[in-house]
C-alpha cells in the first residue's frame, strides 16, 4: 500500500483515539458507513472514501489536509 495512504489511515486512527470517538461517531462525522470506518482503521481504503471525506476529516480535526498524509506522531 502507498505510504501516504497508510499514513492517512494511521492518522485517522490516532485522532479517533485522541478525540475519544466511537466508530459510529467517526462514521457520521466523515459521512461514511461504520463498515468503511472499520476498514479505514485497519489500514484499508474503503471504496466510499473520496476527497469529500478527506476534507471533512481535516475540517473536523482542524488540521491541514497535508497533515493527514504525513507520518503520524508516535
């Protein structure tokens, strides 16, 4: 899998934990299904994932789009 996609998945997982969001809450915020959220959290890119989902994530987590694709902080 491409590194930037792997970074995106890990950044979303870390932010989900930091914000203490349930899978259902994250799905609602991103506008995708819980199934898609779970795939994303496992490092897989769901078919439902589009640019609009990435923008919603950046807006909610109050970060530049590029931050979601850079290596996550450990």
